[in-house]
C-alpha cells in the first residue's frame, strides 16, 4: 500500500506515516518499503506488544489496559506496586521474560524470553478474603480452557493451582492479595504458561517436572492468541463468580481435575497426609478420605499423585 | 548526679555524657544542670520514644524493635512498606500523630499529636489467610485487657473490631494482610487508642461516636505503660493462638463482647440484616438469629446495637 493511500485512509500526514513505519521496524515488524510503490508487511514479530494482544481481544475490561515489559523481575511484583497505587481492575502486566519469576511458596519459576506467557491480572473483587481461593480455582479453569482452545494439548488441573500434561507442569497460578479482615483491597492473579519453551530451555532438574505446549503439541502456539483466549475466559468466569455462579465453575474444575479420584500424599506445613482425594469444597480445600473412611480437609500443601504408572509430582 | 559519677558508671567520657544530655534536652527531657554539682532529671516528656516504651517492656519479641515517627501519614502504610521489604515479625511502628489515619473501609481515624497511641504491629504468622480474622479477635482482647490494666475504664468489644465505652469508641483495630492462597506473607495489626484525647480535640461530628480514657476515667493515662501492657498482652495471646489455644481467646472475647446477646442491625455491603446476635464463630463471623429462629452468618458489616437506652452505633 502506498504511503499516500495510508495517509488518506488514516487522515494523517505522510511524514507521520513514515515515522510510524520506522518505529514499527524498530519493534521488529518486517516491512518492505519501496520508493514510489509503498510499504508491505512481511512479518509480525513474536512479541506480546499491547497492540498485538488487543487486536482480536473480545473482553470489555480485562487486558484493555496492558503494562508491557521486555524483561522484569516478576510480573506479580510490578502488579502489586501498581495495584497499591490504585491502578484499575482488569489491568494486565505482561513481560517477555522474568528474571525473578516465582511460583507458590517462593519457588523459582523459569521464565525465558519470548517463549512463554508471563502475565499478572489485577482484580478488585468485592468479596471476603475467605472467598479469595475461588479466584485461583476460577483462574485454573480459565487456563485449562485457553490451552484446550489454542493447542492440541489436553490439560489437567492438579490441586491447588497447577496445570499439567502427563504429570508435568504446563502452567502455574500464583494468587496474591492485599486484604483487610472483611474486604479485599486488591487481588492479583499471576499466571505463567510454558507456551513455546524448547526442550533445551528447561534446566536439567526441571525436565521431569515441566513441559510446554510446543513440546507436547509439536507446533508453536501463537502467544497473543493464547493471551486473548485466556483473558476472555477469565473475564467470563470472573463475572460468573461475582454473580453467584461459582458452583458451575467448581463443577468445571472437577472435570479438569487430575487430583480427584486419585490416591494422593499431601505434604503440608506441619504434617503429611495420605488418602483418596474425593473432592474440593467451595473454599478450595481438598477433601481426603483415609483408609478408615474418615474425611480430612486440607487447606494447604503439595500433592503427589500415586498413579498406575508409579508416582509423579 | 555529677557528670563524673555518670561517666564512671557508664564508662564513657564526660564529654560524651554532656553530649547525650544535650540531646535528651532537645528531645524534651527536663534536666537541670548545675556547674560542679551535676545533673538532675526533672521531667520526662510525654513522648513514645522507643527507649521510653522499651524500658519496662516485658516481651521477648513484640516492640523490641520500634520504628518511631513524630508525624506520619498512617502507621499501617509505613508498616506495609517495611513488611514488604522483609522487616522481622514483632516490629512496631509508632507515631505521635497520623495525618491520614484510617479505620475500616477507608474511613478517617482522627489521630491528634501526642494524645493517643497510634501503632502498627508487624506479624508473619504461618497460618492460612482464612484464619486471619483470628488475629483481629486476638487483638481486640489484648486492647480490652490493656485498657482495663492501665485505666479505670471498663472496655467492651463491638463486633468486629471496635473497643467501646458506653457506645463510644475508645479504640479501633485495622488488620491488613498480604497473602497467597494458602499462606500469609505478612499481617499488620493497626491499633488506634484514644488515650488522652481531650474533649476539644474531637471534631464536633465525632463527639457522639468517640471518647477517650482521659474523658471517661478523668485522669491522664501513661501512654508508654499502655503500650507496654498492650504489647505484652498481644505477645501472650499471639503465642496462644499459634499454639492452638484460640478457643480460650474466643471465650475471653465473648466475655468482653457488647454485641452478643444484643438485638442488632448489621449493614453489610449488599444487604441489611436484623436479629439477635447469639455468637461469633471461630472464623470471626457473627451469628444472628432472626425472629423465625433461623440462624444467619454475617462475615462483614457495620453493627448498630439496639439497646434499652435507644440506638447507638
């Protein structure tokens, strides 16, 4: 398309068009420009630039404001600072790379550049802090749905907040909140998804524990499309949760669950428990049944599933 | 005592003694110094300097580290920043005056200079966020005990977190926390106590809602002694809570309670409920019984007590 056509179409000067095209080239867009003929878009960079994510985004709130970083310590840390400063609900912090990405209990989350989706969504739900675990349950369902929508991989949920494929982590969720006794000031949903991570990018000690959509599905997944699907599902489920429809979300969680129906060992802060995982309740607690038929409620811990193929984490 | 005696006693030079005495005078200590005779302490300033609070403090952890301000926006805001930076459990932030003191739901808390005790205690309990309301219950008991110990005023607790005398606020508690789904990163207990606030210091619109130990007891209370008593009780009850002894704390809360046994109206976020307050449960929820005998659980809201003398907040 010629510079003149673009100029007419957008109602801005040809000089402005030229400047924008230079800026797009600097951002990695491959644009062929030929004198007296015009410009041709050859390739879009594999980057989660806000404009790439927002083009095709179907939400009304989630991701309509995106804070983008090429590299950041941790999207959760940035989101907490922004949330404390009053940034609105629905704002999403996205980074191509995290140098200090974290999972639950302060564990490291490997977040190599451009190969995953590392994002944090800021929420301001008018709920009691006691209902906050529902946010993680909802997020797990949204992640599982999005993975199923954009890839050929069938995801499962391991209590409380990991998305697995054949026992290896595809994604993890780290929910954090600032709350008073009866109100949540803000909650942040940190979601790390191993989208296009290559075999080599995983440290040796993680190869048995983590995998990616690329490894399991065999092809690269469009990360922007995954973010669009994820945010769309999050917004839908969040509306449902606030509208009193949590039971349906819990039912969907159960359908994705790898934990329910399995014999598990739960390593908690204070003790280790073993039993048959029979359900989760609406507070997010895992219900175990021990050999005597007694029911135990587990609110925190790490689950090992004892399966037919032996034990995996 | 002569400078020489002090110098011998402490094993420091007389020049150093002289410098320290100048510094004490600048802090408001009235010290009479007579050449060739020595120094005499005439009066200690009415300030919550860490050394005044710590002299006589019986705790092993709480208040052993104090961050003191003459004036600050809000001790909770400072405490949150310090806690996020990793400051240890037991650290206390104290200010003579808060310019932006807050109560629940973002309401203003009047905190005039030198007339109250405005402090925040930083905790790092290994508990589930769902157990966090227990911290507020424990704090209310500690405040009620401390008021009873240092003054002639008999305090009562109004659900969830106000300490009253005859329907007017003596103290309030604002618990805030930063948490993941199953662990608390840190919790802060902000406690504002109207110790020596004079009649004139209360804004007109608060005169029916707030009072002070000075107004009700008729004499000034030593604020440092109150802080010592408060921190001593907090440390004792906190140990009890973490050691599994919450039931006894709840029982003591019930004995101080003004709410239980009263007909109340609770204005919540979404609805208003009316009934007989029959108990609180161990999650901190208020249990109401309506006219049909049905029990309702209230997790958040403002209580108005309908008493024999009419209605008061």
